C-alpha cells in the first residue's frame, strides 16, 4: 500500500492546485508545471527511496501501487499529461519486472528450464536432441503438472 505520507502530499497538492487555480484564470501552464514539480518530484523521490528498502517483488508491487495512486490523482489535469506518461512507463516497467520474476519462478518450480531455453534460443533441431526434452523427461514433467480436479486433469 502507498504510505500515508503519499496520500497526504497528494492532498496538499490538490489543495494547492485548487487555491492556485481559483486565484486567477490567467495562470500559465508553466506556473502549474512549476507547482507540480515542487510537490511531485519530492513525492516520487520519497516513493523510490522507500521502495529501495524492500525486496524485489515487494518493491515492484509498492511502486505500482504508489505510482498508480499518483497517476490517478494527476490524470484529470491536462497540464500533467507529460508527467502521467512518465509515471505510466515506470508502472509498466514494474509490471514487466513482476511478470518476469513470476514466470521465472514458475518455470523453475515446474522444471521447465529446458523448454524456456528452447523458446528463447529458437532451436531448430529436433526436440528429442535437446537435453530435458527426451520422452522420459517429458513423462516426468507431465506427472509433475498433473492436477486432478473432479476426476479430470488439467495440463
């Protein structure tokens, strides 16, 4: 979960933007950008600093949640679209990291390292010549992933 300080900073920014926009209709986009930078830059620094103390998966989840909260707040403001694009990129990067870590864990748990190698190296020789792809290894693999559900199995 995003920390309470993130939510407090976003509330502060909301109040500042509301006050700033009600003062005058002649405020320039540059002034709004400056206001955003004064609050959002330290906020993003805090999020990154906090996440650096976590393990890899926890870090990615924390960053996704925290940056998602910031993104949700900034999206309605047209002058923040460039910043939103940057934050979306950071979130996508963390989702990619999580996907990669989880798929690597699953590959290792199922003993599918040889299949993973084949997919990445695009081996063009017969599969029976690839270590781990002989019929005995495939039978062992099939037994490992057999999951009975209502007297049926799902592969």
